[in-house]
C-alpha cells in the first residue's frame, strides 16, 4: 500500500494543476481555435456551419484594405489605452504618495477606493450614462462654470468614457502603489533624511527606482485591460455617436453580431490579439531584462 502511494504521489502536482489546465483548455484554447477557424471562412452568424465557405486570408485582406472603420477604431483604441494607462499611473502614484504620508482616516479612504473596482463595469456604464444626461448630476455641477455640455455629442463622448474608466480603474493603481510603498524598507529614507536630501531627490533616487518593477507590472496589466475594454464603452454610448467612440472591441461586436459577419469579426479579433501582443511583449521583455 505504501509503495503504491509513493508511485501515485509523483502525479500529485499534476492533479493540482489539472483544474486550471481544463479551464484554460475550455475557455482559452478551444475558443481561440474556433476564432482562427472562423477567420479563414466566410460564415454568416445564424447559418449552419456546413454553409461556411473557406476563403483563406480574404477576411484579413478585408480588414486591412477594405474595412474603412478599422483605422479609426484602431486610433481610438490606442488613444484610449494611452490616456488610461498614463493618466492612471500618474494619478495613482500621486494619490498613493499622499496616502502614505497621512495616518488619520487612511483605512477609510482605502476602503472607499475599493468600491469602484468592485463594481461591475456594465453597471458603472449604465449609472454614468444617467450622470451624463443633459439634466444629470455632471451638468448640475459644471453648469455654473462651463454651462451644460452635451456629453452624447461626437466631441464629448470619448472624454466622457475616459472620465468614467478613469474613475473606476485609477483606484487599482492607488491600491497597488500604496501596498508597494508600505512594503519598502525605511533605512534608505532615514539615511536620505540625515544627509539632508530634499523630498524630490528622495522620490527620484529612492522611491521611483524601488517601484520600477511594480510600475511595469501595472502598466502591462492595465494596457491589456484597456486594449480590450468593452463593457463601459458599450453601455455608455455603444461606440457612438457614429464611430466616435468605436474601439476595436466595439468594432468586432458590430461586425460579428450586428453585421452577422462572424468570419470578418473573428479576423478582427485575431488582429486585436496581435496588436496587444506587439505592445505587451516588448514590455514583458523589458521587465524580464530589468529583473536580471
């Protein structure tokens, strides 16, 4: 019995990772395979798969040379990602530094920062859609300064989405950076204080280098999330008015499900994956290099 247990024990690590392996296989590998299969076919949503016609790379040719909405959607996606990541980094780090200096009420403030992250993005989008109405709470506060703004217009729809996403995801940066700041050793700071270093020099030469890896990690995670962001954009304006707020995720949804062109939508999905990899892989390489 003991010998049999010893033989089975070597398979114990495999049993531990088996649930995660099955999950990845069912929800990542298989859908990716189907997406690749659909992208090489002319397939209309709602028709039998037997009616699909293999067209090779024709769908990708359509994406790059015939789809006039692809480039505007890509530009909107990149603008959205850059603003969200860069703005979140600066705001999150600044707020975290302020919280690290105070003691009274800090726990309450940290609890409040958790609330936006815990909310469902779709619910956040629907709630802020009411806030952005012409007689909503946002216009109520800004009317004395700027007058009422039509947030549903082509000019202000994208800024409205950026503000909403910024409200929900900046606390993520705050919590991560605050946790990193509280875990830093205090000896370098005490030595800098004795030497008479200013707050700026202390931040530049001690705090910032110590947070370098954490900054890279949150940049990678938030970039991935921003590039594929869908819920808030869809529930706020659905990519409109027109294509003013249409990111690649919205364009994929419109093409595959509203236009019922699942083959072309799948090709767009793979293009979005390739764009994400092209942005994330250099970050990962730099992060791996910085650790060595």
